[in-house]
């Protein structure tokens, strides 16, 4: 099951040239770019691990791509990697663009669990199959 989070998620994976073009677009608009990774892509897991600090003053996409390359060296194949761009024009950081750059070769997907709760109400929970294994062994 292909995870569809962020911009471009219904398109084929972006090439490095396409990622570079997106990053340069963000930098040209003055947006800070950061790189994050996780092995638990649950839709409510919005806080992924950060790779380094957000890049506020990088003028060229090559610097961001170098950081992405380092993150791929450490986490590609066993984690999802995404890139996000934040705009601070109005005095607070607003997410402007976010997309997944790398994903594990096999994505196990999610289970939808149904529970009957108090008053015969039905509650649904989404559970990642990947989270059944301990952290660090989910995509090995």
C-alpha cells in the first residue's frame, strides 16, 4: 500500500532533478526547508524525526540536496523521508509544501479496526502493520 501524504503523493516518485526544482522554488520564496524521517508513517504521527536543523539561510538547492543525500545514506530503504518548507512571512511558521522523497521498498499499509464502545457506538482506529515490529526493524 503506497502511503499518500503531502503534495505529489499520488504521482510517481520525484526524481532528484524534480526535487531540486521544488527545493529551489521554496528557497526563491524565502521558505525554510527541513528534512524529516520516520518508520511509522501513521497519518496522526505528524512529528517525524528531524534530520539536522531547518535550513533557514540556504540560498541554493544544492545545500539541501546534500543534506538529503546524507539522510538517504543513513535511512533510505528503512524509513520514509520527507521534505517540508515553511513560510514565516506573517511572523509564524506556516507549512507551504511537504512531500515524501524516499520510501521503503515495501510498504505494509494499515489495518482499520472497528470497536463497539459505550452505548453501542462504533469507533474506528487505524493501525500501521509496520508498527507491529519494534522500532528499527520495521522495514528490514
